[in-house]
């Protein structure tokens, strides 16, 4: 009763509350059932989309100079737009846009139809053409940043695009990618997008793999040998061939030594300009992923909340995902990135309800459009060879949101802790944040059992978005919900709601994790900070301060929610495991984790280049906590 007495309740008042609310203590209620939906005509739009069409680029000749015209339409009248433009440096291993000049739209009043004209000939001049790359081709790839300001100047909508030209005409351009995604030591997928339907091919380690006529190209390649690989992609349209640079990537080896990076929560932050890059914090995210490359990470795990999301507009959702991909693209050419879903990475149906002050958002299902899971899987390339069955016939698939892959001696498992989300799920159906249903749980438990029996696997890392043990801004949800306290949880009618089933679900999941001797850490986000926390059979994990003796083996929870979302400090509301927190920081950051045989070292890098901490978290296959030097050479 310790936790209840903190609310200054007597046994009598508690009984009175139970009697008064017994008809509305929903327990599981409709949790896991198909969500109830309102009428389509009652849906309320919730979208930040500003582009109605475009941008499209035309090239003209004006008084002997080449000029590009960027044309687009906005969803509402907007003032004059700007374009910043330039080349990519030909001698960059990791290409990023090099904006050199700017142009402003000639506009006297806000409108929905826009065109910005800028001078392409300037980019052919020696001072603006490093190495003479554009002069040699009489053209090349032009990157441009379209900036659409609000009339009051308080906000800007920013889009980074590119196009290709030769001899005064537009030609096909690789507008997205190429991306490398590694499924195993012998299997990879290389994907890219073009602005025109085109045929394509991948040249990898001297061998050619074709791609058929399309704008989206996705080439799966099997039978790779060795660890170091070189590739480039080619795209052909209208008898013109355009190629990417040559990129290098790695596939898993067998030495037991490698490094990977982890981060989460890159949705828009504060600070203006590219801190809100169409729903993503480009300013921070790009600096972090570039840092992972310079620290020799072989791949990156991203544990959700890529974007602001929570939009009713499918086009808005896809545009935000494009912004995320644009932010990480310079690294994605050569380092595979494994993405997971967060609570913000959702496309929803939304309508008002008189019982709720802010309306009841329901995840989009097949009645009103594509589900979050479907759209997310279409945006990225993740392993799809093994995943759970849907929880209900009406529920979305888990494809490419729940998966696993092996890298050297280590298995990585992605769980979807924001599956089929709905507000007030116990009343409406669907799921609350952080809940793992039976099919996903059984898939996970069976996979762990197979892993135990696999002598090639020494370590396991699990990554998902919602922390089983939150410490800050999300004590009210995640896998805790204020300890399930009926006084701190409300149903749709505002009556007390017993969410003790949340703790039961968390316990079931963590028991499976902790009873497997190979699981080293659970990597999560959601909290916008860094937390290192060890959970074992002695850690207080319940409102009454008691531990769970079934949490057999110590496992680290690593919260890494610092990729650009607004930071969280420590909450003044305490959690039972407060004294078990080994490290806490609100800095924007990423993790570098180095596996060296049976040892695992953790390096936490801040966005400004500082080292937040360096610590050995596993030694000889057992959890530990030992300071280590701040510098590691990594694997070359």
C-alpha cells in the first residue's frame, strides 16, 4: 500500500472509489480488438502539408544563360519563396549539398502558384565549379533547397531536392539514394528512386545486376563473399545514362569484432530553420549520423520517432518520411540503417468526440486508408524473411517493422511497441503505446529460444521505441502508465482506469528477455535523453518498491532518445528504479557500441563532439560496469 498511501488515501476512501467506479474500470476492455470507428464524413483533418504539387524543374535559355525554373503549388496562399542551390563536391566521400547561390521568387502578393528562377550558368563558372566537374559534363547534379516562409516569418517550410541536366536540358536524376541495406553476410538490397521512369542496374564487386523500367528500383543481391564491397548504380532513360558515385560498404564478418551505432527520436525540435525540416530535426540528425560514420560504425539502429507524424494525410506522412531520409541519406549510401516505429511515426484517423477535450485519434486501418505499418514498410527496406502474424484479421501486418538480423556473433531483434495504436484503446480497441500482443510476443519468445540453441550467436540486442522502464517525460505511458494506478489513468469518460495489465505485459516481455542469457541490452527511445539502467532480480520495478525475482539475468536498458526531439530533464515524479539509474544526460547524442568477442564497450557521443560516457557494459559474456578510455580506434 506504500504507493497508494502517497496519494493520502485511506482504506475507506479507496473502497469508496472502487465502489463508485466498478462499472468503468475497463481492465483490458476492447484492447486488442478492431478499433471502433466514426463516420468518414466526421473525420477531422490534421496535416502540416504545404505542397499541393511539385516542385518541378524546367530549364530555359534566357539571354544566352541557362536558367532553372522551380514550379510548385501550395495548399494555401503563401508569400515569395526562396531557392538556395549549388553542386555536390566531386571529391567528397560522403556527399552533402554545397549551396553556393540563392534566388527569390518575384512575387508581390501571397498565392498558391509559385515559380522561382535561378541562374544555372553560374555553376559552370570556375569559381563555382570545384574541379571543373560540371564544365566537363556541360551539366551535372544540382542540389537545391526550397524555402517557403509564412507571411509573418515565424515559420518556414524547407525541402531539399536535386535534378540533373546536360547541354541545356533536363535528364533523368537519381533523386533518392542509392541506399544499402544488409540482410546477412551474403545478401543485400540496393535501392534508389528516379524522377523519370528508367531502367537501371547495380554494379557490385564487378558484377552487374539489372533493374526493370520503373521510378523505384530495388535490387536484391545474394551470394556475396568477403566483407568489403564496392558498388554503384546506373539509371537509363531517353538513351541517357546517369550513374552514382562508387560507394563502399561492409557485410558481417566472423571475427567477433565490430561497431554499430544507435539513436532515436529525431522529430522536429526548436531553434528554427532546419531544426524543423518538414517534421524532422535535420540540423541535429545529420550531424549525428555523420558522426557515426567518422566513428567507424558498420550500421545504425534507429529506434523510432523519425518524424512528427500523427497526421491524417498520407501525402503529408510520406513527405515527412522523405525529409527523414534526406537527413540521413549521405550516410545511407554506405552504412545500412535499420529503422523501427515510434509513437510519432503514425498516420491516423481523427475525429472529435464529446467525451474527449481533444478528440479521439484512431490509427488508420483498411477502411480509411493504408495502415501505419504498411506505409512504414513501403518507406524503408528492412529484413522481411520472418515476422509475426497479424494480431487480428483486421489488424495490420508486422512486415518490416518486426524483424531480426545477425551481424557476426550478435543477433539484433526489432519489436514494434506502437502497433495498431489508438487513443483510449481499452474503450475503443486497437492498442495503447508500449503494449506487445500475443503473436508478437510468441514470435519473440520462440526466436530467443532458437537463439539460445545457436552456438554462432554470443550476444543479443533488442531494440524498440517504448521503454519498459521510463525515467522522465513518459512515466505516464510507455510500459508503465504511472504503475497502472487507477487514479492516474482515465478512460474515455474521464473515470479511473485500472491499467495493471500494462505491468503484466511489461513483465511478460522482460521475463523473456532476462531469462535468456545472451541478451545484453534493450535499446529504446521515447524519452528524449540518455539513460543507462540495469534491471535484475533485485531492482525495484513495482509501485510498492518490490523487485521481480523472475528477472533472472541482469540486462541493460539503454535509452537513446537524443537525435533532435525536444530534450527532457529528469521528472520530479519518481519511479521505483530511480536509484538504479547509472547515467542520465539530456544532451543530444548517439551511441557507439563496440563488440569485441565476449566484451562489449559503450561510447556515448554528444552532438557537439563531447563524450558523455565510456563504459564497458559486458565482460566475458557477463554484464559489468567498468570505465574505459574515451578513445577507441574501431575496426578499419
